[in-house]
C-alpha cells in the first residue's frame, strides 16, 4: 500500500501540492505561535514585568487562535478534496479485493508522507517568522528586549503532532464513504455525484450554523472594554459560519445557482447552458471551489470592517477604544489570514479544474470545440466568483454587525468601501484567471487519449 500511496501522489501532483502547501502553513503557524509562547515562558520574570500590556504569551495565544484554526480548516478542505479525486482508483482497488481497511491505510499513508515531507521547511518558516514577529513586537514596546525565541524542538514537535492528528482524523472521515460501500457501488459512485446531502452532514452543518450564531450573539453582548475579546469572538463566529457553509455548500449552491444561472444562460446561450448544467449537476464540486473564495472574502472583510469600526468609534468618543499597536496587530493578523485563504483558493481552483481533463476530452469527442469549453469555463469562473463573494460578504456582514453592536451600540458598522472593494476584486482576480489558465492546459492534448485516462 505504501508504493500505491506514493504512486497516487505522483499521478495527482495538483491535489497533493495543494495539501502540502496547506500542511506547510498549518505546521508553520503552530510553530510560530508555539515558539512565541515558549519565548515568553523562558524569559526571566524581571523581563516579563518590564512591559505594560498583555505580554507576548497573551498576544500569541489570542493572535494564533484564529490563525491556527483557519490553517487547519484549509488542511481539512485540501485533504478532503485530494481524497475525493481518488475515488475512482480506490474503487478499482476495491474491485480487485482490496479491503476497506487497506483503503483507509492508503489515505493515512498519504497524509503521513505529505506531513513528513513538509515538516522541515515548515519548521524553518515558523522559526524565522517567530523571530521576525517577536522583533516587531519589541520595536513597538509590546515585548521586553531580553526575550528570545528558544531553540527548543517542542514547538515543531507539537505542530507536527497536531497536523498529523487533524490529517488522520480528516482522512478517516473522508475515506469512510468509499471504504464502507461495496466495490461495485464504489466504482459507480466514483463517476457520479450524489444528488442528496447526507443526514449527518446536514446535522453537522446546521449545528455549525447555530454555533456561529451563538458566537455572534456573544460578540454583540460584549462591552467596549472587552474590544479584543469581541473581535476574537466575531472572527471565530465568522469561521464557524464558514464551516457551516462548507458542510451545507452543495445544498446552498444548488439554490443559488438556480437563481444566478438564468442570467448566464441568457448572456451566453451555448457556453452558458453548459456552465449552468455543470454547476447544477456537480454542486459538490462547485461548492469545493466556492468555499475557499468565501473564506478569503469572509475573513478578510470581517477583519477590515472591524478595524474600521473600532477606529471610527475611537474618533467619535473621548475614550481610547483602539491604538496604533492594536491596528498593527489586526493588520498583521489580516495579512496572515489572507495568506491562508489565498493558498486555499488557488490550490482548490487549480485542482478542481485540472481534474476535469477527461470530462473536457469527452465533450470534445461529441463536438465541443476548445473555444466553447473555454467560454464555458469562463462562465463557471464568473459564477464561482460571484457565489464566493456573495457568501463571504454575508458572513462578513453578520460578524461585523455583531462587533459593531458591542463597540458602538449600533448594528451598522463602519464599512471601508475601498478596502472591501479591493478584497472582492482580489477574490475575482484569483478565481477567474486561476480557472481559465488551468483550463487552457486541461483542454489541450488529443481528446482520444485523455478520454481514456483514469484521472477524472
């Protein structure tokens, strides 16, 4: 099974490069904030008392909480997609007497191999980032000059262990469906998409939706003095709502496509009809592409609007609701979240499009031209971007409204129109060219050879 697992990784580099990038960022993030906590813990007591304010440990804990959760959300999304791409191969293995346990072992082997592959560069990235971040805190008087990042291996060991636990649990859940059904049913399921969302997934999505709502309600009830706690609760609530969107994505995209698909069919009768049919028939695939875009827009928009709202409240009152260091911390956190969300968006869009080579070849064999396929992909890209921006904006609006209620007493936040416009434009700029550039390569080559390729 080890050789088969490694062979699958070589045959599907797009999916596993995306998983490797997600694991790299996750391990680096845990190493970064773990190293900062270790630095504060190892510092002399006198050095810790020389700095007014929360200190490095509190900053690292509050700052890293959302970043680590987002990074592991990206890992789970990338891993689930990488395993879904292998349904056909896993089904074929089942037909030649591979047991469900062996199929699950293959998935675990791929997670283990990918994690170990990125462990060393992730450690280097996390250690360098920890030193840079600590130096930035010291320049702003938020950390004592004598605090140093220790050379202890504990942060990287904890980071690798956490990544392995998350990856192995996610792989077990993702491989469960293909390993529990009969080989014949698995082979049929690999070439089609289930028309209904499972009951467990619906229940989990509904639970996440309720949990996100409760977190936003908690945010709205915070006092002005608890600004940082309100911001963290709002970001956590936005993330939980995005998890709910990921779980309920296939159901939500079917509803939204039914509304947005009609204009596309009218504007581009041929390519628009194909795009609408694809998005309706493969709602789970569309959801996989939409959720990372929503993650990028939702978290970035929430952070930008919260920062603007806090600054507006500070200017409108005599009190000090925010400060230059607070703004810097939020901007740094925004940059890190954008980094995670961008990697997730690019990885997923490239992998989703690249895996459709066989589908494009079959369409070409029945008369579709490369030009028609590219116009179809263009229509799908616009629809994907629109759905992602719409969903992310809804999450950002709900989270920032709760934060605004806590800070200003009003549910109407101060929206930085320019910054939000750039976020939406950035999401579109990642989505549309990413799909089209990958599509150019996917539609190239002889259709007869690609149609017989086992890679869907």
